[in-house]
C-alpha cells in the first residue's frame, strides 16, 4: 500500500482571499437575516396603524347592531398611528419610535350570510405618529337583502412597500343583523 500525503500550501494571498470571502459571506448572511427579521411583526398592539374603534350605526350616528330592511347601515371606523413601541427583537428592551407619515389604504368590507361581499369601501391616506382619522360608509338595505347576520371587516394596508404589508394587527371584525 502506498502512503500518500496531501499537502495544502496556503500563502498570504490565498489566506487574504479566504478571509475576504469568509467576511463577505458572514456580512451577507447577517444582513439577510436582519432584513428578514425586520418583516416579522412585533406583538399585537405594536403596529404602526391600529383600528381603534369600529361599529355599525344608524344615519343619525347612533350605535346600533340590528336593522330592518329599508334602513341604511352606517359603518364607522377610526384608524390611528402609534407613536412608539417596545419589541422583543433582539431583546425585550428594544424600543422603536415611529417618525414621519405612513401611507396606507383602508378597506371596509361588508359580507353577507354566505361570506360574499355586498359592500366594499376603500380610501387612502397618510398619518403621522399620534394622529387618527375617521372613516365611514353607508349601505342602504333594500327588500332584496336576506335577513340574518352580516359581518363588517376593517383593515389598513400599507402602500409604502411594493408588495403591500398589513399595518394592522388583525382584521377588525364585527357583526350586525338585518331583519
């Protein structure tokens, strides 16, 4: 049996090249991981935009959850931008303060008993930290409306990122009945 020996010779140029490639790889992985973690939303309540109130009302702005056919259902929602929040990344003492305006599109959708949209409202806006804005849409009910429980959903969607990202913790949802 032949004893073979494999010898690697690393001169200064190869060592510098290996160190340079290793450094680029580490920086790239760190940057990529940090960018991915930036898209992980903080805990609920820590979002820049929040639907702070929503509900169904009569046309004279009285809160109501039961309507008869022929009445108009008014859906109202208030959207607010936070000022700051605490986050758990990288540890529980990280603090983020929002600055500048956040552009968004607010959606209000009313779904019938079969979860099919019967009313869709959208509007755009921009809020600065601590600001809030009210939205409302009216839905006249006719005799063609089926009696039962309808669902209203409110969501704010950022227009700042190319793919769009939800800027509210969840879809705010509530129900009302039409008889």
